[in-house]
């Protein structure tokens, strides 16, 4: 069974950093492109970043470019999102997702990040 | 960036109704579109990929269609478990972009 389990969310002050993790199981992690998608409270879905199966290609949304870094450790079957210079507008539930047939089929349950002083 | 415009923003419907919602892309995205259903408190669930392919286990009352800039999700026979927010997503070019969603409610 495919499982994606996010962790690392919490309350953080503006300007500080936080690193999210997504532990994958039930499939060969290194075979799949992965992504982070977020959802601010009561708002819609926003694609944040994606990474190729080998880790060599990354892409970012305009709102996080230069502040967030997506990475992966295929030996540990884990996806990461390093978030720096956090802003109040980064407050959201962050989902990791696996790319299948173009878009994202498997999603984690999400981890909540709250940026507030 | 490709903007995905969904309409209507919300709609009320009755069990048994045929429901149609739209997603319009600001530029040609081919068939690089997926549709998602998100119920309150849950992660999104993909229903449709490559614009018209139904995911395994998705009831056949859900149908996706379209190509280029105009896409449609149709629910042929609304059921009590279908109220949710429905999103389209284009993956033709980066940054990937979601529509703002259509909230579907039962009258």
C-alpha cells in the first residue's frame, strides 16, 4: 500500500525557517517524481514545488521561488521541503504527492505550518 | 503562467441531477489536465487524468472532457456523497496551476 506521511509542521515566527519531511513507503520511491502542494486555511490548492525522480530537476511556484528548496533522499525514501524566510502567507497545510500519469494521484494527509509571531 | 479559471464558483444541486462544471485555461494546455475532488478535512482525490481518463475506482458517473483551453467535469447522476470542492490542475507547463475550485452542494 502506498503511503506518504508528512511531518515537521508547527508554529514558527515570521522570517524563520522550517523543514518538512515526507516519508514514503509501499513503492519504489526513486522511480517517481514528487511534489509539495499547499492549502491555506479555507483557500484552494496551490502547487509549491516538484522534483524529478533522481533529484536533478526541480521547479518552484512564483510565491516560494528563492525561499523554499525541495530535495529528496532516495536511500531513505524521503522527500523534503526546506522553507526559509517564512511569511504569514505561507501558513497552510502542506501535502506531499506522487506524480502518476501527469498529475498527482497519491497524497499524504498533510502537515500544518503556521507562521505567526 | 497558465491561469485556470473554474466556473461556477459554487452550485447547489439535487440528488439525481446532471452537473457540469467548467475549467478554462489561459493558453493551450493540450490534454494535460487533471480533476480533483476534495471533501472537508480530507486530502484531494484525483478523479480524472489526461483530461478524460477516469481513475480506478471512480464511479462512471464522473466524466472529464475537453482539450486545448476548455475542459469540463460532468457528474451524470448526482449522489449524496458527491458534495465537495472540485479542482482542475494543468500540468502542461511550469508552474503547475490549479483552478480556484467549484463548490458543489446539495439543495
